[in-house]
């Protein structure tokens, strides 16, 4: 039987989704993020599907309606004018029919679409909507390997920290030393009006985010040039794992729908990526690490980006080692999974991606662990996530030591993930 408390929490989560729903897309939260964000939307669709399947498909379709001709799916679609966010369209200047940013985000659409399809009550509707999305997601995957893996290594690089979604991770600190700040145009941040500056990236980081943006803009947002021209090229294991999982899921879905070419291409991408991922493994940390492609060296920084690969079909011993790493971390943090190793002196319990717990990441990690038989650790992550909501509401992220809610409030993807966690616990 479903308890009253669970039903009540789901109802509260649905309220958050409805509040942020703009008809055919959902904003992450009012004030701080007033447009459509790429991976937010894809994960949010899973929550929407619990009460409106057609609306869930629309969420992803709206995002893909703004795919670039070269296949890239931008990280922000600026559907409306709103000056509560910086940097807005006047800074990006990407010259798209509807303004968008000029960089991308973790490719979680393939995974989300397959999950929507598998769970759909209305299979006819799902087949129709999924079939139309397949070639678009396939084109995005192709874009990644053509533009972000120019030497065919099997792993793609991000060229801006915002692409990873883990904006101010400790993973980027060393590479950021190489990103200059000369020539950055004067700017006023808006994020610190909506969230505590102590929970957000620093000015030094913002200067570099903007230097990269201006650098790419000066190159006309030509993706054929940007990778090699960027002083920041990082192979993030979590980012790659999400792409690999999405490629594998897209392959399965394409097979079901009889789209064999798409299936074959995506199966090959996933297999090549999984083999290449071995290069990123660290025995010392019991997890994967980022590779700084500019200098060809692994980055000595144990972040959740190196734990996320359990979301993809990495070898069983690697999954077991990561499960043990999470258990070690769980011995020190009240709530798991923190976005950075607590033993690292650079760990910061409150600052965005330098320590806090994020429920979307927990969802993907728990999903991978459960699928590979590590049910106890998976359940522990789910429990932590549900406890955080009960104690601190639908925050953007949480302090892993105290559970304090951090960043923006009434957060869409947190609400979507809570619905997911609670339904899976039943
Ligand atoms: C921001 O502005 O904080 C976003 O994370 C960039 O996508």
C-alpha cells in the first residue's frame, strides 16, 4: 500500500512541476533560470510522464525543435525575453531563429526517450513520438563524435564547464589556469541576486566562463573550429557515460522501432566509448577521473563525474569498486552522493558542484547500481535523496553534511527526481 506521506510528497512535487511549466517547456526554477535548459528538460520529462505522457514528449520535442543544423542541441533555449538571467541572448549572439546558447549539455535525451517509451501506457502515441525524435537524437550523437572527438578516440571533450552541467567542479581548476581573462567585457551577474553568492561559482570562474564564450563567439560559433581552438578541452567520464548510455538506449529503441541504421551507429558509438573509458580509470581513487586533453593527463580530482559512469555498461569490477567508494564516502557524509570527495581539502559542502548533493546525479548513479545488482548501495542513495526532500524541500542542491537546502528553491528537476525515487521505492 502506498503511504499517505508518499502520496503527499508526490503531490507537492507535481505542484513544483506545474508552477514551472510554460506550456511546452519547463523552466528549472523562477528567477535564477527562466528559460529552457537541455538536460533539465530531458530529466524533467520523466516526472511529467507520471501525470501527462503527451506533455512529457512535448518537453523533449520543444528542445529538439531548436537543434542546430549541424546537429548540436544547445544548452539553453531563450524562448522569452527575461533579464533576470546573465548571460542572455545579447551576449551569446548565436544568430538562431529562436535565440539559444552556443554550447551543449549532457546528452541524456536518448536515455529519457527510451525510458518514456518503455513505461508508456499509450504505446501508439509513444511509438509515434519516439520515431520522430530518433533521427534528431542520432544526429546530436553524431555531432558529438565528429566535433568533440576529432581524432576518433571514442571519447568526447567538453570545451566549456557549463557543458558538463557541473559548472564549478574542482575538476576544472587546473585547466582554468590556462584560460585567460584579458578582454572580458564588463558584466553584471544576475545569479547572485537569486541565490547566496557563497553557494555559487566565484567571480574568477565567471570571468573564465565569459572569456571562453567570447572566444567561441569570435569564431562565429563554428563547431568545426571550436574544439581545437579551445584552451579548455576536458574528457569528463560522467559526461561521456551519459552519452554512452544514451547511445545504447537509443540503439535499443531504434531496434524496437525497426530503425536498424540508427541502431547500428549508436551501438558502435557506445561500444567504442566503453572501451576508451578504461583510459580514465584510477585504482588509487577507486573511480574514473577527467582527462585534460590539452596536456594529455588525468586530472587528480575525485568528483562525482568519475562515479557517474556506473550509469553506463562499464565492466562489473569497475562498478563494484565504485560501489565500495560510495560506501566509503557514506561513512563520512550524512547524505550521499556528494559532488566531490570529502577527503579532498578543496571540498566545499555548500558551493554548487564542489561538494553538494544533486538529486539528478543520485538518480543516474542509483539507476546504474540497481541495474547491475548493487541494490543496497542504490537503495541507500535513494533513501538519502528522499530524506533530503522530506527535511529540506525541493532545493537545487543540498549540503551533504547538514542537509541544508542550497541554491535555487522550488526546483523542477529535483521535483521530477523525487517522483521517480518514490515510485521506484513502492
Ligand atoms: C548557470 O548560468 O549557472 C548555468 O549553470 C549555465 O548553464
